[in-house]
C-alpha cells in the first residue's frame, strides 16, 4: 500500500493509539486519530485524588502483555505500580480461605486434590486437543482452524487445522463440563466474571481462553501482575505524547461517508477526506446510553452487511464506584467475593480494590455486573445501592462516593453467532469499504488483546 495514504482512526483508546504507533513503525505517517473525549486512554481512566491516581478502568497486566510492552518500549516507560494482593470474603462479609494453600490442607481436602487433578488435565487438553486456541483474535475458530500470531515475544505467525477448536463457541461452563474439568471454573472465575466479562453459562469459551490462556490464568493465581504508578491511563497518555500525530481530542464525528474509493469524515461540522478508515470505537450499541456513545452504524453510511453483523453484538453493563471510607472502616486489602459472581447474585458487589498499601487516605473502587443474557437488566441506581449495601455487610461502608460510571464493556457475540462464523464474516469485510474494524470486539476487551489486534491489522493490511 502507498505509504502516503491518508488514514483516519476513530478512537483514542489502546486500540486507536496503538494502531497509530504500528502504522508509524511501518512508515505510514499520514494518519489522524479522532477522540470524542477531552482525554486519551478510553477505558484506561486514572483520575487524580490527593496527588495520586486511582483506577476507574483498567488496572493490571501480565508478563505476556507483549503489545503493551511494545508501547512501554516505544515511550521508555515501565510497569512501576503498587504490587497487587487480595483476600476473599463470603457474602456475609467473613474473611475466608477458598483455596487451601498448604500441603497439609491439600492432603486433608479431597476437593482440592480433585481440583488440582482437573487443572492439570485442563492444561494438557489446551496444549493438545485445543492446539492453537490462544492466538489473538478469532479467525477460523468456528471452522476449526487457527490463524494468527503466537503469544510469544516474537509473535510468530502460526496457522493450522484443528476441528476441536469449534468447541470454543460453547459457553465456558458447558466447555468445561464436556471436557470433564468443571472445577477449573472456580479458578478462572476470579479474573473473569468479577472483572466484568460476564457469566460462564453465557460467554463462549473462546473469549475466556484467549484472554485467560493457561499461562495468563496462572499469573493471576500467583499474583504475578503488572500495575502502573500513574495508572493505566498514563501508558496511553505517554504513547499519545510520543506519536508523530497525537490524537485530536473533543472530535465529534457527525457523519462518515464512503464513496468512490474515498472516506469523507464530518468532524465538528467540517468535512475531511481520507483514503482509509480504522474504527476502534464501538461498532454497535443496542440501547441508548446516558454517556451519548453510539455505535458506528449510527453515524456511518452503514451497509447492509455491516448492519446485519454488527447488530449481533451485545456488551456488559459493568459499574464502577470510587468511594472514601472512615479510616477505621478502611479495607486492609482488596477483596474478592466469589459468592456474588453467580448470575443469581446479579448486581451485587463482586470485588473491591485497594490500590496502595501505605495509606488509608485513598480511593477504593467497587465492581458489579447488572446484566445477564437470560435475566432482566438491573437498573443502574438499584445496582449502585446494592453495592453500597454490600459494602456495609463487608464491614467497609462507603463514607462518600466520589466517582462512578457504567461502562460500555466487553462487546462480544454469543454462542450461536460465534459458531455461525461471525468473526470470519467480519474478517472477510476488512477493507471492503475502505474500512477496517479493530478494538475490543475483534479480539477481547483487555488492553493487550486490543493493542495486539491493531498490530496484526497493520501487519496484515498495510
Ligand atoms: C473497570 C475496568 C477494568 C478493567 N481492567 C482491565 C485490566 O485490569 N487489564 C486490562 O488489560 N484491561 C482492563 N480493562 C479493559 C481495557 O480497559 C479495555 O479493553 C481497553 O481499554 C479497550 O481499548 P479500546 O481502544 O478497544 O477501547 P476503549 O478503551 O473503550 O477506547 C475507545 C475510545 O474511543 C472513543 N470513542 C468512542 N466513540 C467515538 C467516536 N464516535 N468518535 C471518536 N472517538 C470515540 C472513546 O472515547 C475511547 O477513548 C478494564 C476496563 C474497565 C472499564
């Protein structure tokens, strides 16, 4: 492709900014990143409180975040944040120890022995029966193929045929049961459901395992995790500052028209002409949102195939509240509440996060889901109150809520559409209308999968 082509990128989150970085690395410098908000980072949002930054969005990474590592290298920064740690409580607020940690406990506890056996078996199955399960993105999976880049620092291109991969379209619960390893859900659920990615009876195993491949999940178990002192937003602020063309903030895109091989973007009332466009902003939002975000099909001259495919996308209603406590009610550490990670406990507090060890004068954040595929959505205000009531039960009541948001979170499709080849149909549309689709839905809703997808998109098409 001609290196001088004019490329518009919609969205200044991890996907859009890293698309800019990888384009630049390949010699494309004629790109513009449009960001609707007055800041970059998207769901990596780290506001300030008392001279420090707390996390309203993304918090952590793992050592296999190779694309995030590319960004760190590009900017000369590193993951220098506070070490994460956590404990567990039941729904009554009692501290519990769900995983016996000492050998003595394992011998006494047959459940733990069974769990260890299933974990080992699961690791082996993923390596053999499901070879190729962990490459970034979903190309070929529904047809029993893998096609992508290995999760290694060198990201070697790998592809092959493996009909077993079709099982990944099944909900993760069914997938585990079918493979005789139902207990491993107890390990995967912590960094999945409480992190807002939905329930195991509704979400295809492909999403669970591409994000929480075996190694990544073990990094969570061992708390071998990265954080950033200035917050995850800092990564993307730094990237933005190092790009040749930093994002154009406060860009309201009124309209995008694609005709005669050109892309016309009406931004803040003025028409600009481009050759190609990369969309990292939401493709489809099934309802009206209070924050005014819209799916691209609403402001693009969307074609029938775009409308048809993108209307299958749903997302999680994931709510975050940031609160202060009285010093004597401050949690001594972050807590997971496994009891509340089941669909029957929709709307309840699943995890709360204390970021710094050294001071009680800091912000604590809470996390709850309020939509499950088969139940009625819980209204925002109701969920907000439920979480605050739960905090009282946990003996850490909120004194004051200082920030909150309901996130457009983890866009995805469900089993039927996944199995019917949704991803291969969308991949076949890449470039068709001089338009490329990237961002969370194309891989998975975490910083690294989205940045990595942008890397691959640039590698494949530019
Ligand atoms: C509470 C929470 C916890 C999380 N924890 C983690 C974690 O620990 N680790 C991790 O890796 N990930 C985590 N994530 C997920 C991670 O933040 C996202 O997956 C990642 O930010 C997605 O990047 P993106 O660029 O695809 O989308 P986004 O981050 O959503 O960025 C999209 C950008 O597009 C902009 N935009 C939208 N519409 C338009 C428009 N019409 N015109 C112009 N711009 C537009 C938005 O304002 C936004 O800046 C978390 C997210 C949340 C909310």
